[in-house]
C-alpha cells in the first residue's frame, strides 16, 4: 500500500502535523469562547456606539484577541491591510448583491463607511459582522467580490501567468533542459505525476487525471502561501472554498467509479451476506465521509495555522509588554516556517488523498 | 459558527474561478507540459537504449573482426602448409623421376654393352675359327701326305667338331 509507505517515510512531518492539529483543536475551543464573548461584546459595542461615540472609543481601546483573530481569518467586504492611528489602509471592494425587489446592484464597499470609519447603511443595505443584510429584512444574495474572492482572483491570475508561461516554454522547445522558473516547477510537477498520480492511480489511468490533480495541487499550495503573506486572505482556510474543492473531488471520484469500486461498496466480496447489512451503510457513509474529511482537514489546518500565529502575536498585546516580543517573535517566526511547510504538505495530502480515492474508483478487478 | 458556515457568494466564485482555472490550465499549461515531459523522457530513454545497442554492436563488430583476422591467419597458415607440402611432393617426385630415368639409362647402356660384348665375342670366335682353320690347313698340308692318315685324322676331327 503506497499510502502506508508514505506515512512511514513522512512520520516526522506527521508528528508535526499531529501537534499542529492538537494545537488547532485547542485554539478552536478557545475561540468558541472568544466568539461567544465577541457577540456579547459586539452588542455592547453597538449599544455604546449608539449612545455616545466617546464611550465607544474607550471600549475599543481594550484589546480583544478573540475578536482580532476571528476578524483576520474571516472574510470581509474590503481588503484591510493595516491601521495606524486613524489611518486605515483599506482597499474597498465591489459589492454585488441581488434582492428580489431591487434586482442586481453593484456598488463599492466603501459606501458602508463614513468619514469617521463608522459603519453606516447604504441604499437599503447594512453591513453587519461582514455580512450584507437588507434593511427591510429581505433575503440578500451576496455575490460580492470579497477579500477572499479578490485573493482567489489574484491567485488565479498568478497561476495562469506562471503555468501558461511555463507551458509555452515546453511547447517551444520540448526536448531542452528546463530553465528559470520552469526548472523550479518541473520537479514538483514530476513529483505530483510520479509520487502522487502514478503511485496511487496506476500506470494505466493516471494520465487523464493529471490536469485535475495538478490544478488542485498548485491551487491549494499557492493559496496556502498567499494566506501567509501579511495582509493576505485566509482563502484555503475558508470552509466554502474547501467545500467546493471537496465536492469536485467527490464528483471526480464517483463519476470515474468502475464496477469493482461499486461492488466493494454495495456487495463487498468475501464477507458473509448478513454482514452486508452493516457494511453497505458504512461504505455509503464512507463515500461522503472521504470528501468531507478533505474539506475539514484543509480548512482546519490552514485556519489553525493562522490562529496560532495571530495568538502568538496577540500575546504581546494581552500582556502589554514589548519585552515579550523577544520570545514571541522567534517563536512566531518558527511557526511561520512550519506554516510554509504545512502549506505544501496540505496541498500534497489533499492531492494524494484525492488520487487514492480515484485510484480505488478506477481500480480494475484483479483477485 | 460563522467560521464553519460556508458563504454562498464565495462558493459561487470558487466554483467559477476554479472551473475556468482548470479549463485554461489544462488546455494551455498541463497539456503541453505533460506531453513534452513524456516526450523528453522517451527521447532520453531512446538515446540511452540506442547507445547501449551501439555499444553492443561495436563489441560484436570487434569480436567479428578478431574472428575474421583469426580465420584469415588460419587460412594463410593452411595455404603455406599446403604449398610446402605440394613443393615437397614435387621435389620428391622429381627425384624419383630422375632416379628412374637414370636407372633406365644405365639399364639401356648395360643392355647395349651386353650386345656389343656378345657381338665382339662372336667376332673373336669367328676370327679364331678362321685362324684355327688356316692353321689347321697348314698343319694338315704338311702332315697329310698319305691318304690313310688323312682320313683317320679327318674322322677324328669331325668327331671333335661334333662334340664341340
């Protein structure tokens, strides 16, 4: 089984991964409390905001790490880079909303802020906790170019520029040794082909899945790394993105299922008939569990990484002690490097698991 | 909870962008990359195989050459040997021929000599007979004055002649 040998080989990084996961579950637990706290805080905020701006100022000076972290890992309608005093370096993004009564409306997200950087309603819409609601309570379909969508588009442009450029070089001189950026990506492409696709899908079928696997691999890897750039969006740590990736993996796997695959699900060979009553439901749940695990794994790992880094930096502000930076900065640097590795490993694991699922689906009967 | 609630808009954009990305990358990047990687690997493979077969052919050729040289050498040796044998045989034959010729000549000479000798002996005998007849005539002339003696003598001689 190639997956076993893989895990044997990679046991060290697996330990790191395990540590990270335990970290992340811990941090997520901590954040559940933070969220609960955050909502009460927010209600208090809006109340204070309505009452007196001065009181709000006093309230917001108190540092709340839970709110900060959730704000950073969540999606938003403008791309906020940094704030110095009253200067907010923010890139307003287009809002595209559809309501049954007003139809499609496109406007800038900057309309939701007044000159004092306070949230105001615009054209019958309000922005509340990063979500657009209609003031009349109508259902709003929000197709806005949010921070994550903008980051998605940036990564798409980046991927297209790099790989179509490389593809052109291959087309022009296919038999020459790789050069420049081509030689940087060629070993990775060969790695995906030989270690991921060929090992798990098999010599006979791997070729037609290569475009999908390469796209998934580089999409996840690039977006993981873009998420680590200061000010970057937490795209692959967003459940909607991993959901779509998992759904695509689900369809690719099951549309390519052959008779052996379906027999193993509905009539596992070599087990007593009465056992199938238990086994078949388990296998059917398994069909959906596999992509579900893909979705949660990527989401949790990347979000956890962001939470850890932000928590570490928050320590300085929680204790209001700059000297803590001496300990926190090297450690967050260490974590950042780990996150760079995780960015690659998660892309690798996602692609490899998808290819093992595809491998099981296209496997031909050979007992 | 907000963290694990998928956002409808983002699902839409992700599907759209990923779909387009997949389509464009598959057509303009992965297809030429995978194809030319496979081609390059194949051409390297072929080159290695070709060099191996060439090397094997060279070795074979070398072995063939050596074999050829060895066989040529053997053939030459055989030719020389044959020629030597032929010349030896010719010399022996010539010697034999000469011997026979000489023997024949000697034989011929001997035969001739024998003939000469025989004819010479015959001539001498004839001469001797004539001489003895002449002598006997003279003796007889002197001794045979009477008839009786003559007859007696003639009879004796005649007997002698018969005996001899």
